[in-house]
C-alpha cells in the first residue's frame, strides 16, 4: 500500500477575476522509501498540490479530492487537530527560498529546538543536544556556535541545511522538498541534493521532490509525474520517462534542455505544443 | 551593541542643538513683551521698563542672549521663571510626575488594547470584527482631542456622574508626595478610598490621551501582521506543525512588532502634544498645562527650558525605542 495516495485532487482559488483551477484532477501516490519527482514549469500546480497535502494553502483555496490517504488514514476526513499532529512530525516540507523560510527574528537554534520541544516533547537541554546532532548530520560546520546564529548570518546553502535539519528532526516518513535547490548556486545545489538523497536512504523515508529541473529528476527520482497547467500529463519510472517519453509535453520539456539543443535555437515547450496541438 | 548605542547617542548632539535654537527662537517670535505682561494692567514707566529689561538681559542682542542661555544650560542652569521666580527645573520636576503618570497610563492603555485588536483584525481579516474595529480606529484617529474630551466629560461626569471632571484626586484626601505618582502615593498613604479617587480622576484623561495612539497602534499592528502572515517563515512555522497560537503569537507577532514598536515610540511625541490639550481640558496639573500657562505669560525661561526638557525627553524615549528595535530585530543589531 502506498504511504500517501491522492486521488482526483482539485484545488481552486477564488480570485477577483473568478475561480481559477490550479490543480485539476491529479492523482499522486508515493510509497515509503520511494523518491517521487513532480516536474513541470512554473504555474503547473506542482507546489500547490503538495501545499494542499500539508494544509498550508490560504483560505481562498478550495481543496477537493476523492481521497487523500496517508498511511491508511484519510487526511481530509480526519479532525483538524489530528491532521496537525501529522504535519511537521510524520510529513514535513522544505521550501524554495531557504533564507526567507527561516524566521529572521529568532536564532536558527531556537527554530530547530522548537520542533524538538513541541513535536518531540524534549526538554530544553535534550533539544539542544539533539539540535547539535542534527546540524552535524546535515553538514553544518561548528554546529554548537551556529545554533546561536540568525538566518541573515548564514549563507543560502547553510539555511537550506538548517531547514532540512528541522524537517528530519522528527524522523518523518515523508519529506516534501519544494524546489529545494532552485535558489542556490550550482555547486551548492549538488551538495544539498546529495544530502537529501543520503538522508532519504539512511532514514528510509519517502521523498517527494518538486522541481522543474530535469537534470535533478534524472539524478534522484525513482518515479516521475509530469504536470502541466494543473493536470498530470504523464507518470513513469525515471528510466522510461527519459528513454521513451509518451506525452508530447514531456518530450517538449526534455527537448528544451540545453544539452538536447540542435541547430541555433533552443526549442521551447510552445513549439511542441503548437506542433502537436495539445492543451 | 555598545557601538550601536554610541552611534545613536552621537545623532542626538546636532538634534539637541537644533532644539535649543528652536526653543529659544520660538518664544521670542511670539508677539508680546514679558516685562509688560509682568507689570499687568497697572502699566509701567518707560524708565522702569528699560531697567527691568536690562536686568533680565532682554536689551542685549538676541545671539548674545542665546549663547548666554546655552552657556548656562551647559552648567545645568535652566533659569528661573519670570513669574514665580522659582528655578524652571524645580517647577518641571514637581509637575512632571503628573504628566508621566497620565502619559504612561495612556500609552499602556493604547498598547494593551491596540496590539491585540490589530492582531485579531489581521487574522480575522474581512470579518465584522475587522471592519468595526478599523472603522472605530479611523474615527478615533480623526477625533479632535479637546472635543472628544469635552464629550466624555459631558457624558460620564455630567450625565452619568461616574467620574470627576478635573484634577488628580478629591480634595478630601491629603498626603505627602512620595513618588509623585498619585496612584502609588494614594496607595502608600493607606487612606481609605484615596486610590479609588485617584483612579477615577485618571480614567477620562487617560482615555482621551490614549485615543489617537490607540487608533494608530491598532491600524499599524493590523497592517504589519497582514504583511508578516504572508511571509515564507510563517508558512514554515505552520509546516513545522506549530499551533495557530504559536504561529501568530510568536513567529508572526515578533516580526510584526518591529514597525509597531517604532510607531509606539513615535506616539510618545504625539502624547506630549496631546498632554498639553488633555491637561488643559481636565485641569491636570502637569507640564502640558504648565507650558500653556507659561506661553500665555510669555515666561521666556520657562517656555524655552520647558520645551527643551520635553524635547530632550522625547529624544531619550526615541533612543530607547531605537535600542529596543535593535533588541527585537537582530538584523539591525548586527549591522
């Protein structure tokens, strides 16, 4: 049985210009210990569908689904309090902008110890010790001193490591990483991805990686969902997807990679969509 | 941190010198001759007028008078009142606690009500509470203080008879000044009913004085909260599974308080201006009323030194606000 199974997820936003469907009848399932990549361009609804799982969407969003089953329990049917116990403990999430994702007014130590104290029931001392271990585990040098640093005193890569440390603090079974490397330098991107994959393997957790970077997908994922304009276009094992893309949009995405360029001009998704006339 | 404080202190020097010029110049721009006003309706002969003017130094060139004022200021001499002949500083210190008491209660009232109202309005954006409270804030902000004060007096003192009209405490009570704060002194005196009397005298003036700051603080808190609630780190706190109370009360509020604290600090200046009107309406024996009376009498030393003391006070409060700002906002502290 899948760890998380979502069937027919739809997310609508009420805007002044009328209702807007950001996610349209999408199915997602991920097994424990599996790495699932959700790819698609900006606005394809990949982040929104995962924010819906976390219950982090604003009030203007309406989330409907036939089922949103986590570990045999329906997230949408359970009481809010029960769902809140899962969020941040069993299901955690990291975001695209690591510096902005950390509270500028508190030390990073405070922010990670908070997770340990409130979610894991540790006292201050135990939380401090565990925070040092976690910082060490995510490769933050001199963790004891760094705990007293504020986010603005750290680099983007270090902040993302802090976010990852917070996300794994409660030994989650599912980690959702929303474009975790997009805001970082290329060299740091690789380090963070390696760290995530290493932690995923060691902790035996499921990882949903939201990205628009096909290179990242190829390197990390077991399975891939391709999303476009809020709809699922294709779902395949990573090898199949790269070797034998079924959907025109997937082919378009792959051919838009610089390394696949032929001729003077890089082909764009629009070229493919026009040629194959799909919506 | 010490460098931060020193750099802030350095800023105060030119500001202070600017204020001495304004305080000194301002009262002399006003038409009216202090010597003539001292003489009253009996009038004064030109010889006696010249003699008195010379005695008070008003016959000398204005810049000479200014440097004389400045010189004595640096020796800690603020001059004597032309009317009472008492040192300005003594008068100030006698009356100051009354104003501080009124101002403190007013700013406490404004903050303790304004911040929660602003927070609640923000998290319940668009609700009836949001609409009603923000409309009330706009009305409060637009209300002329003297008119609002008179309305309250007419209703609560006149119609309902709940509160006294003026003063700090009923004439029935008499006890020595210990702290200068009537609420504390009345408690210390142990006289039955004294504290209740002091409190009932304080309610209306502090409500009147708190009205504008309360409105400003509530609106500022609401807009700061709305901005902060949309930040990524608030979403992170939610993603960590923190309760709504903790997300709002710790993660959002701490950041939203940064601009609000500046606002509260700026309100201290507004409060001093408001105190002048409020004290006049309620015959509150503080420095606001003292300044108004002294301006009417063209009591130059009192007005210029009093103004300087008030401005100095506002500057010190602003410095404290800046320091608090550094404490609450680590990005400023580490600059």
